[in-house]
C-alpha cells in the first residue's frame, strides 16, 4: 500500500462536516418552490429536526416551509433573495416543529445546478439562540434599569468619559429643565450648572472630579443648581465612576436631589432656636425693667397729680411720663420678641383686620396698598391685636423699603397643609397673607438672618419689627417666610390657622369713673412697686394692706375674711422668686372665699394668665408698668358691688 499525498474526497467531506459542526454551522439547499434538495446534520440539528428524521436524506424532497415555522410571512426569505440575490448576516426568530423558540443567523445566495443550470438557493445557517437570549436579557435589564432611573425620586445623569451626557432621568429633567432628547451628547456643564450659593461662583463639575480621582465624590455644601429657565435650587449630590469588567472607567453616574425645602426648614429651626435662646434673656431683662418702670411711672403719675396742671414741675413730669411710656413700649416689644405674647385668640375675619391695619400703617405715607382678598376667605383663630401689629410691621417695612413711595400688594388666600408638606405646620386649613413690595430686595446672603433681632437695612429701623412678626406668628402656631431677590423687591407670606366658626365681635370697652372705696390687698415682691402702687390706691380712695409674697397675702386675707372685713379686691404679682406667687395664692384664696375678686399683675406680658385671667381664677389682669388710670379703671370694672 503506497503512501498518499493527502485525504481523499470522503475524508475531506468528513473533515468539512466536523469543522462545520464545531463552528455550529449548518448547510442546506432548496429550489425556488421550497423543495429541499439537501441538508447536512448541522442544519438538521439547528432546525430541531434530529428527533424527527433519522438522517439528512429523509428531508430531501420536503417543502422547507413545512420544516421551519418562520416568525415572518411565508416565503419572505425567498422574496428577499429574488430581489438581492445575496443576503448576509440575516437574523430572525423561528419555531421548531416542536414549538421551541430559536434564533438563526444565515447567509444565503442564488446558485445554479452544474448539470441543468437550474437556479437553487444555498443557505449557511448558524444557531444564535444563546447570544440572542443573552442580548434580550441585557436589553430587559437595561430597560428595567432605565425605568428605575426614570422613576426614582432623585435626579440621575450619566456621562461618558468625555463628560458628555448619555442619560437624563425624569427627575433630572425637571430639576435641570433639560429633556433627555436635548441633553444627550452635550457637555455636562451645559446641562448641570452649579454655583456656590454664597459667592455665586461656578462649582467644579463633580464628573470632572470623579474622572480625575477615580473615586466617589460628594457635592460641597451651599451648592445651587441653575436650571435652564433660570430657577435656582439647593441640591445635594454624589458622583461615582462606572467601570467595565476590567475596572476601567467608562463613564460617570451623577445622583442629586432638591434639598431647597429641607435646607429652608433647617434654617428656620436654627433661627427659632436662636430666637428662643435670646428670648429667654430678653424676657428676663424686660420683666425686671418693667418693675423699675412700674415704680417710675407710678411715682411720676402721682407727682403730676400733686403738682397740679399748668405748673412747671407738672410739665416736666409730663415729659418724664412720655419717656417712660416709650420705654414701656420698648419692653413690650422685647417681651413680644421673647415669647410672642400669649395670644388671646378668637375667631376673627382677617380680611377686614388686614385692610384696617395696613391702611393705618400707611397713614401719611406716599405708598399705597393694593388689596386682593379672596371673597370666601376663611376666618382665623388669632389675637386680633397681635396680628394687627404683625400686618402693621410688615406694611411699614414694605413702605420703608420703597423710599420714594410705591405700591404694596397684599393678597389673602385660603390654603391647606397636607401631611408631608415642606412647611413646619400641622396639617389643616390655613389663611395666607402675602405682603409684597417693589423695593431693592434683600441679598440672598442676608435672608437667613432677616428675622433676627436688630437686623435692619433702614437708617431709622429698630431691628425688632420683623423679629416681633416672627415671634407672634410662631406663637399662633403659624409660619412666616420671605422670598426676595436683590433689585426685585420682597414678599412676606404668613400662614395662620383657619377656623370654620363665625367671627366673634370684639369685646366692648367699658367707660367708667376711676375712684373707689373699700379695702384692697396688694401683693408684690418688689418694694418700690409695692410702695408706689399702694400710694396710687390710696389716692384713688382705697384702704390698702400690703404683702411681699403669696403666703403673707393668704394670711392677711384669711384674717380679714374671718373678721367679716372682706377686701374689695386683691392684686397679686404672679412671679415671686423663692416664694408663693399669685397663681398659687389665688387658688388658695378662692378655696377660702369663692367670691374673692383677684387681679393678676406681672411684668411678663407674655404670661398666659394675662391673656386669659378668668381661666386661672382671676377677674382681670394688669401688665406692668401700669399707671393710676389703668389701675383705677380695672378696680372699678371688677370690684365687689357692695
């Protein structure tokens, strides 16, 4: 047997078949009418026919359309071959005769039988089911990721290593003002413009930081995002690298959220804490100062009475009294700042109150008010006097902001706060009052301190007006917020709890003579106040017994009651350091004599007893410092009718 130069034809066919099987390739040929001429085992396997036919020879003569169920219309591949003669890389889904879904890729061309010249169709087919399933899985995963990114509550932007945008989710579209279609391919700095809130200087792109460091980076504090339409939002964000399986950076993902309301609420809470701390100090100072003023005002008032009208001494005392009353007003402002003054709330029609207070504030001013009050405006549960002061202060502030005069716009609306709203308020109905001026506005860096004491931009301002506004509104379980831009004016918005009740009429003002008779028990821990108040009572015609604490007052009252020598009234100081105060004393006196007439006195005008004395057993209340007229009127109004 002689050696051969190479494999014979049968061996070559076996090698070819082995190679095609290894490559996952099958071959078959058929006529234009679909009749199969030949099919190798590779094609038999790819088309899922191995279990149905013993070998390729059993397939010959059958219609190709009976062997494979195309997803497309019958004969679509032949139609394409008629038109193009050659088809490369065609991918299509099909089902085997057993119903299994598969994918095929094939190249096909028109050829001719060497003997007859008949045109025949040659197909080279590959099974790509595994690849297609992987691609479909990746596509589904990509779609799930895209849906997730577009539905989460944070803004998401992705970029390539060139810093150009490749994805913008729905929240990012809303925050930046750029829709994805417009943003794709643009440099990130075009879409995501960030600045330092304080300096207004541009911030470095977090994507650039990630590409430089290869690590996750967070945004600096006080960063604002400038949207496409010019709106500005405070944001928090982070950026992280996107890596391929070889850990190479192929892009950056940026995640950010709008924290404007959160930052505003945080600033509000810090401001409230600062004001409360300062308020404790201011309240203590004002209380002590009111005791001093009580002694001064009482003595000056008595001095005027003794000096007589028209005398030089009387005129001097008149001026001293005016100065003392101005000092009294200052302590009232300090106490209002300190605790807001406990409001004596009643159901009030805010529309009329706002209109009256605003017009009074502008008396003699070159500015004017334009009112826009909702016709169905809710009533509000407020202290009319305190809210009048709030409106007065806001309108006066607006007028002073427009030195040459101008229009102040005041709008009153109904509103509602829902659970989860970004307002430090309980859910429920509210009335909003917005006061807008057209002055120079307040710079952004000063807005955070606008409600703090002694903040003012006006040469003659005291710096307490807006502080008092904040304190009173807070005491009413409401909220006040300012919106301002330099050069565009300011708008102050109040939220006050609404009421569905009918408005209550204001209490009538009694007009009575001042003098009286009978015995009065006076208790105060301050000797100067005790002395001058006793002198005023005697001048009014009363007999006076004095005590420096509640225990002594209780003993005196008990003795007088036992002797049937009842007091016309009892004046009790509420605060006695280290001793029994007025609140405890009146409780014990009323247990002894339910008909007792007690008047509460305090240098703390914010004490809740002064706002609603009857709820604590008192007939009325006097805030220090008081003059002889106020003392006389109160005694006549509440004294025993004997």
